[in-house]
């Protein structure tokens, strides 16, 4: 069975009309439609009580920020003071005139399971003390920079 198309023949069309392909819908214009009678919304008015609450909230946030800055500075100050005291104590160590002889200097290191390492070798003790000084001085400089970076908000 053959299918028939419902397209009119040229002779079936009224005079002046021609056969055209079906129209394809086009996309709507991308330009926005005019706003017409829309009026701008009036500005929101804030009452004096709301302004006062907003100012109080801003001050409360500033106080909290200031307290956080002070807390941070306190921690940094404690670390700085502890390192400074340790450097002072290490600087007070004295070693014998001759490094080859034992003059009572020793170092003991303990780990978390109470295993220990102890040496009375003056060269090793002196080298370890100097290494501690270098590490502590470097940390002291880092803390100084961190302290300078903290700014108390007002």
C-alpha cells in the first residue's frame, strides 16, 4: 500500500499562490522588552533604632577582633619569651678550656618511651649546643616577624 502525501498539486493552488516549505519557528529577539510603566522602588529607610543597633553590632565585632588579636599576640609573646629565656640559659653554659678533656659537660636526650642518649664528649656537647642556638635564634626571628604582622583593630 502506497502512502499519499497531502501536498497540493500546482494546479490545485489558487492563482497567485506558490508551493512553499513549512515555516520554521525562529528564536525570539534577544533584546529585552521595554520596561514600560515600571517605577523604581523607593530606597529603604532605616530607623534611628536600627542604625543604633547596627553601630552597636559593628563595635561588638571590632571588640571581638581586637580580643582575638590580643590573644594571638599573647601566645606569640609567650613563645618569644620562652625562646629568649632558653637562649639565655644556653648562653650561660661554659665548657672546659680544652675540648679533648672531660670537664663535666654532658647532654642527655630522652624520647617518649624513656629511651635515652647521653654523651659527655665535649666536642659533641658543644656542637649540639651551638646547633640549638642557631635553631632558637631562627625561630626568634620568625616570631618577631609574626608579632609585627599582628595589628590591633580599633
